[in-house]
C-alpha cells in the first residue's frame, strides 16, 4: 500500500519497513518487530501501518524523523496467532485495520477498540463515500453499521468472484472483479458493465483498483501491468514492462495530489505522470534508433533516424513502418510546395506516403533552403558543398553543384545579395557570393570572429541570421556583414551550462535552444519587435537528445515532437505549467569533527555547542514530474551576503562555523519560477567555553588578581630596590666617610710625616750644630795644644778639660736622645728589644746611623776618630749578628 501526507511526502509499505520519499531522498524506517510491512495509510499528521501481529502509527518529531507508537500493544491478547494486517481504512474518527480474519475498529478519540469477527476469511475491505464494505469468502458483500456487520448482498456473482475494487456511483456501486471485469450494483440488482478492457482483463488477474480524480480507473494486474481506463471504460494506456514499468506485477496503486499515479510493484515503485504535458515514445527494440528529424505530413508522422526513415498514421495506434530504400541515416525532412524531401546520407529523396524516390545521389544531404525569388529552385547542403534542385514539368531533379565551396555545408543560410553563410564545425563560419543563376560562387571569406565551436549551429530566424556556440549567440549585421553578439539570446548560455549551439526553427516560426537544464524557445513579440522567451525545465539528461543534432517539429498547434537517442517525446507547450511548490527543510544535523551526527529540532531555533559547529541542512521540494528538475539556492545570513549559484544538490554542509548567530535560507527554482516560500532556520553557535561570559568574568577576576599580585610584586621589588639603594647609599656614605677618614688620616699622616721630617730636620740641624760645635771645640782644643809649649799649663789645661767635658757631656746626649725619640718613637726600645746586648754607646751609634750620618760625621759626636767609628760599626754588626751581604745602615733604617 501507498499514501501521501500534507507535505506531499510519499509512503510505502515495504518488505523491510516503512519507506518515505520526499522528492529527493528515500528513507527506510524498519518495522518495529522486524517483519514485512503490509499496509500503510496517511491520516492527518500520522502514518498508520500494519504488519505481522502489529499495527500502530508513526508521527513526525521536531527533528524531522518519524517515531512509532504501537496501538496493538494494548490488545495483544486479542490478536490471533500469525495474524497480519493487510489493509487500513478511515471513516471519520475511526481507523479500520483489516486482517484476513478480523476487522479492528479503533476510535482515535477514546482509544477503544471494536473487533468484528466474520465467519469466514475476508478478501478485502473498501471505503466508498460514507460506507465501509468488505467481502468474505463464500458469503458475499457486507457493510459495517454501528460497529456491526450487515449483509448487503449474497448474489452468486459476489460469492464466486473476488472483489478487488468497490467504487460509489450515484445510488449504487461499481464492482471490479479479479477476472470478470466490472459490474454495477444498484438496489440489489447486479448488471455487467462492458468496457473496452474486458477481453484483456479476462486474461489478467486484477489485484488492485484505484479511482482516479478524472473519474477514470487504474487497474493493477498480477501479470499484465496496469490499465488506465477513462470513466466511460475506454483504454487510455496499457503500461507494461515493455513500455517502461519495472515489472508487470502491480500490487498497489495510489493517485497523489498532483494526479501522479504511483504503482507499488512486486519489486520496486514506479510513478506515472498522468497529467504531464510530456509524453514519451521509447524504442526498447532498437529498431527505430536515434531520431534526427520528424514531420507531420498529410496525417502521416515521419521520423528520420540513424536506421532510416519510418512512418505511421499519426491518428491511430498503428506501429511505425520502415520506408523501403531509405536504410541509413536520415538528416532532415523538409516540406516545400506540397512535396516532402528527405535529406539522407546517400543523397536526397522525395516521399510519397510510404514510398521514397531517390532524386540525388552525388553526396549526402544535410538540409534544404528555399530561394525567395526563385520558387523553382531549392538549395541543399551536402557533404561536399551546396547544390541546386530544380522543379520542372516532370518534377524535382538535381541541376548543378555551386562551385567555389567544397566543404561540408551542414548549416547554411541565404543572406542578401546572393550571399550564402555556412557554418562548419571544425573550420568556422564562411561567406560566399553566388551568381544570379546559383551556379558559381566567388569571394570565399573565412570569418575570424566568431570562432569555430563544438556543436555550433547557424540558422535564420525572423529575418536575421544567427550563429551560436559556447561563447554565445551572434547575429549577422547585414550592413557590415559582421557577426555581433546578441546579449539577450546569449544570456541563456551564461545562466546555464552550454551543451549545444544547434539553433532549431520549427514550422511555427519559433527558435529553439537546448541547454543543460532547460529547453528555451523564442517567438516574435505580439506588440513589440523584441523576442519573447519561454523556458521549459527539462534537462538534457532526461531528453536524451543527440548533442548537436537536436530536432523539433510542430505536429499540432500546441504539440511538438522532439527526437531522442531512443525514440522521441511530445510536448504540449500550452499545458506546460509548473506548479509553485513549497520548499521544506527536512533535516538539520550537527556534529563535532569526526563524530556522529545529531538531529536538531527543525521548528525551533537551534543552539549548538562550539564543538558541534559542523552543520548539514537537507531540503527538498516534493515534486514528482519526471521531466522537471528543481534547483536550489541557499544563503547563510551571518556569513554570506548573496545567494549561492543554483544547484541540483539538496544538501549543504557548513564546516567549522565560528561562534555567532545565523539564519539559513533556502529557495528552489523550477523552470523560470522560484518556490512560493523561502525556508529558513535560525541557529546560534555558542562561544567556546573559554570565550563565554562566565569565562570572560573569570578572566577579568584572574586578571585583577594577577594585576594585584603584579602590583604587589612591583611594590615589593621597588621597596627592595629602594632599600637596596638606601643600603648602597649608606654603604657609599660609609665608604665616603672611610675615604674621608682615610684622607684625613692620610693628611694626618702627611702632617705627622711633615712633623717627623721637621723634627728630623731639627734633629739633623741640632745634630749638625752639635757636630759643628764639637768639631769647633776639637779644633780649639787642638790649637791650644799647639800654641803652648807647656803642656802642664794650668790655664790651658783647664780650658782643654772644659772642652772635653763639653764634648762628652751626658746632658747633651740625653737632650739628643729625647729629641730622637720624639722624631722616631720607640726606635731605641725596638732595637734594644731586638738586641739586648747593645750598650748605651751602641744605641747612640745606632741612633746616629738611623740619621744616616757618615762615620766622619759621627766621629766628632762621639769625640773619637773616624777609625774608631769604623771599629764601633764593625763590633755593632757582630752584636747584631748581621750577615755579610746585609748592610748595617739598611737594617737599622728598616726597623
């Protein structure tokens, strides 16, 4: 079974569980008890499911995922062994779970159950209008009223035929049987309803019936695919594996809100766009091949392919027939003056019904062009240049080849003044001028701009010649004969990826351009000279057109046929309206680096830790048209200032987002329209723990504490520096004082030295005076002795005695000694202590030697001769026990 919710999501019961499809992603929710899920029904915001001995509902959580709640858990003892729930219906507040044995009626308001116990097995239960019906084996059709079973009919037809579909009609019912088609039930009477499908259905086992919104029916068969019938019983389509189904066993059918038909197959799910303006014809046999050209001529549809030319009656279901003699590649089909021409790789054919007449075989023919003033001529582009066909009384025939251009002329157009413009894919654009009779060409010019290009094309539209390649669309300026870029037409290559520059002009005067994701066509404006652009959102990946060989032809006022590599498809441009869908954010996940993802609540604003700053958004548009691709743009306010480029990806991840507040916005574009809404999600990446307000407060407190300690440390440091400086200053002062004291002491010492020197000088002067005095007295004494003849002269003797007494007077020595001690304190004591054996005369001699007096100067002081002084000095050395090398005076001076 299948269902759809208010968001247009599709749900399907599956072997493994509940499948959810949102238009972009498939998601599997495993069955709660690991059994096969048999039934599903979407009611309100809940998805009810039934499986083996279990039923309940799924409800979407804020994170976008479904969560299961069991309803059967409360009545587990009442469920039969091996009971499976194959069908789920709704009637007002009651939910009906049907197994093959019972019907469980659940009151969603009170939460109570009512169980109906039929006597035999239940084939299937149905809801029609305001009634609930079910059929049992061998009993007939029943209706549930007031929670009880009431027999509606036990007609043998309803006993012998298994009912697979029950549809309300006026006052009666339409009954679809498994093998015998449709019946009508009205007021107890059952009548056969003959439809166009009866014969085919008799050979098929119908398993499921779906009433369509247009009043028609879809019938799913066990082995014959799906029949689509009109409300009158006419076969509209018969879908089988050979026509696109994955297989021929259709077990369930469901029509969604966009009138798409979903088919639950034995293996897989298919979706059929019943209301699509695009209808495809796929040649699975390979007989038809790649379609290069098509045309509707005299109610015959011709398609030219790489296998040859095929045709069929367009207004019948007849298959294509091969046109004999056209085996090979057909490049073009062209109708002129009631004659249908075929450009072929073997030349040119004229077609008449299913017959082909070969009129030119000189070279392969690409295309045809008319000559405005010569209706009897027709130009054709060949593999080797351009040739002329002429109409005579006997019909069309080859006339001549135009000289002057020998290259392939796949695309060419006739300009003014008999100029022909030719596009060669590998050589570029050329211009050649032909004579009035279209026999000779001259003045061949190769254009340097625009350049050659892959899949480039050239055509004439609305009186202008256009050339297109990957750099844009260029229009010929007839005055300058130069190609100038057409900004309006070139814009489609700038907005969309270039695939082909093949410019196609159909027989309704529309210019078609094919790009990666769109088909664009331009038509002349009704009220202005400009072109009107129309965009059809069919991507090249789905059309399967041969790049560079795209082709399109009008087969009715609004229907166009486009060739593909495996057939063709038709497009009704009047019905091609793109619904404006809402875009939905389906999931928001966050994760830390290299960690598992966590789902976030979608309706609420998100708040994520800084460690979970990798965020992934998933979004979708629940749109199920095969030929329409949605493209998405996103914007992250707080990081981006502009919308992202369009992309078909439905997910985007942002890595390592910095802390801050953001708003994620996403919108979709389908065709030329944007989605009705812009889905938005607000979220905040919290600051890391080290950048929070609390952390900042802690940092401030730590900073203040640190500042306090730094301040205290600096104070202590400067206090110590101050104390050290004071100590150093004090030390400097002490040193200064010591220096001053030393200086003072030095001055004092100098003063003392000066005093000593002065005293020494005085002592020396005194000594010298004494010496002089003694010398004088000695001279006087000697003169007295010489002047008298009488040595016993008393007067003279008395004078001599007086003189001797003066020379040897002890008082003189004592005075000298006192003066010497004042000049040289304790010298005599020191030398006496060093040499106790010294006599007073020895000490006297030492004192004189201390004054550095010579023996000659000492002799008068001791009143002895110089010789005696030397003897005394010798004796003094002995007493002092001085060595031979040691001088007496030096020793005395050193003490």
